[in-house]
C-alpha cells in the first residue's frame, strides 16, 4: 500500500497555509480581536471578489441567511419558497422569522431548483409569496435570469443561498458571466466560510447586496439591532447633554437583533484565504474535470451531476449519481466500503421537506425530483489540497466496489 493509499481522504477540508497562520497571529498580537480593522478589510475584499457594493460579514452561513431574511422583513404571515434539496439552514432561517416555507422541487440530475420548480411552488402556496431562496448546489446555479423573471411577475424578492458558490459565475442572457453575489439579479446573496468550503474562516458567513438600506439594516441586525449613529437617534433627551453635545456612550436599539458579529481572527483568515480564491477555484475545477474524464462510460450506473449551462461553477462538491439498486448494494454499505479504503463520502442532502418538524407542520409534499436526486447522490472527496493521484484512487475504488 502506498503512502497516498494510507492517507484518509475526507469529502472536503480546508487548505491552510503559512501566510494564513501569519495573518491570524498578526491579529492576536494586535489591539483588536473583534469588530476591528480586519473585519473592514475582509468585507472590502469580499466586495471586490463578488463585485457587490456591500458585504456584511457575520458568524456563519446560517446567521447570514437569518440576517438576510430579517433585513428583508420576513415575518409572521409571510411565505418564502425554498428548494427542498439544501441544508436545513435555508428553510430554518425563514422559519426563525416566523414566516412559512413552501418547498420547491429540483432537477433530479443536478439538484438545482429551476424557474419551473419555483413557479410550481409559488402556485401551490396558500397566499402571496414574498421571497424565494435559490440554492447553488455544489457550486452550480440554475437559470437565475429565468428565476428572476418569475419573481418579478409576482413581486417576489430573490435572495440566493451561495454557501457553496464563492467564486462561481452565473451566465447573463448576453452570454457573459458575472460573479455570484454581484447583486444584479438578487436582492441579497448569502455565503458560508465553513472549513469544507472553498474559502475557510473556521466558521464565518456574509451577505452581499447593492442596496444601501439593506446593508445598513444587516449591520444593525448582526449587533443586537443597535446603532451609534446619532443621525438615527429618536431620544434626543438621552442622546445629547444639556448643551446639545453628543453623549459619547449613547446608543439606541430601534429593533431587536442578535449577536452575529464575527471576530477579527476569523476575518484575518478569511481575507488571507480570499487572496487565493482564483487558485483554489482553478484547482477544484481541474480535479472535477479529472473526475469527469475518468468516470466517462459508467452511465447509467454512475454519472456526475448534470452540468448547468447557466454558470461556470467553482466546485464546492463533486457529487455523483449512483443507481444503487442496479449496482446491488445499498448506499450505506457502499459508503462503508469506501471508508474502509480510506475514502470519505457524504450525502448532500436529505430533502428538508422530509424532516419531522416540516412534515408535522406542512404534511406530506410530493417532490419527485428531490426524491430521485436524494436516492442517488453521493459526494466524493474534493478539496484544493488533493493530488491528481487522489482522484485516480477514488475512481479505482468506485469501479472496484461497483464491479465495473
């Protein structure tokens, strides 16, 4: 057994280098551990990476979703459409505002909610839909322009969940591409910087937007809903002293927010990582292309995700679709055999409409595309630190355990 074969390959992991460590150490030696200059530097770098006017960093991707839902004004009596193939947080962020969720189906071969799935869910809703949350699965996006068309016809806001898609580019109708998160088709875009994502902050998230008012509200919401801007004060009797001077300690809370602040430690790591975004994305694309090449000819027993024509993906996941019944093996047994070979895999995701909480609240929902996608999906190792030989090793194990 070679050294490569002895090393365990997780489905995803961070790529931390010496300059990342140095950036964090610099913050630890500085005067600010939180809400300091590293935060502003990271947000400015994220604006450059996404071409957005504003970036508001926060504790994690779930916080980003919750902040975006609150900032837009979702609340009791409102309805939002969420694809069922996503992580729990996309739907949970809506419910945490008190709004209701209508689950949308997806393409069974890509896991993406497309415009027709959104329109069907909107028609099924028991009342006007206020927002839709497209999810960019594995780094791919669907036809955002078509989704925006449906949304505009019904006065629905588009808030996209790009937890998988930092560095991805969506295709405009003229054929050009633009960065996910640029705010041209979506009111807000949310990101996650968990260690398995392309850019790691340990934990971290952000919301990008081109709307000045939304950006201001996002910043209030991430810090208890409070403001120190004297132009926004309503209690002048408390804000100013008897001679009309500002009281330097004073703040107000016009609405309830949360402590979703992110530390300078995390932001220093995120800023350092963002400088490598192009390199990390290029490596992930090269690894995905190597998988594609080596897995040719295995369809219909095994096939990669259908590739969206509406984007240039920065692959967060490399997922394949396997006909486990035809292969004569359960997914659990298959994953366990790969793990014995030192290869980690994962399932992204259990359709959220099947979770007990949502079944109790909304009953059974027929989403055949989501069910078919879930029955076949398996995420293989993909991270920037992988060698070409690691892909070869994974593919050899797949073929061996599938008997092909």
